[in-house]
C-alpha cells in the first residue's frame, strides 16, 4: 500500500466508503462502544476538511466536476499542506515521500 493516495472523485469515494462500512456492520455487527464518524455523524459527502490545517477543501470545480484530493497515510490534505510537506522532503517524519503515490481504485475511471 502506498504512503499517498490520490482520490480522484471524493464524493463518490465517500459514498462507497460509507456503503462498505454500513454493509460490514450489518453483516458482522459492532459493539455499542464503536463509533464510526463516517456512518454515525451524517457528514455530507462533499465536506472534506484538511486534517492538518482544518481548511475546507473544494471537491468539485466550477463546472461541477470532481477535484482530486491527496491522502497522506490516513490524513486528507489540502494543496497548501501537500506543498509544504513536499518542500521539506528530507526524510524526516513530517514530510511526504512524493514518489510513493497511487490512485484510489474505487473511483479511478469514475471521475465524472
């Protein structure tokens, strides 16, 4: 698994992720103490917030076409945070290995 993932259609990605989690919980159940933010909070599919600086990220352009987002490990990052971490690429813990990137398989080819 790559350190960095490009999600080419964030809205579709979130819909599929929520459906997979719901199906898993329906099939296997879950303990009362398990809280799943995606399933339990009604987060809108088009609301993505940078996990580093908390700025809301645009996931569609002016023509209502999907805009890709970058996920580093499990953190969704805005363009500014990605740029800042790539600039510091010196093998320290707070940098991004920009050569270790893959596209999310769930939404490749379904950008529209």
